[in-house]
C-alpha cells in the first residue's frame, strides 16, 4: 500500500512565501559574522565536520607524530 506524502506548508499559509523570525531579528547574520571572525562553526554539522577534520589529520596528525617521535627517541636513549 502506497503512503501518501503530506505536502509541507509554508509558515505563512501562502505557497512560496515564508517568514523567518531569526532572519528578521538579525540572528542569522550575527551567527554568520561570529563564525567568520572566530573560525568556529555555529551549526552542529559544521562543528562535527571541523572536529572530524582535526581528528583525522587536519592539525592533530603532525602533533601526534612529533610526540611519537620524541617518545621513540627517549625510549631508545633510555631516559
């Protein structure tokens, strides 16, 4: 049996016209400017993407490899 899809309604009741209180009050612009200036994403997906990049070799890989190299040198020297 086929499911019937419900059509999404706009929040104004007029098709093709929508209203966003966040855009009207400037919340969206403030978040965007904050993210651009600080480099910190303000969305959940953006934050997860940034964390994932740093964990998979963005800026964390050189740090871990340097620590590993120092640990190996100290182990070899017996310090």
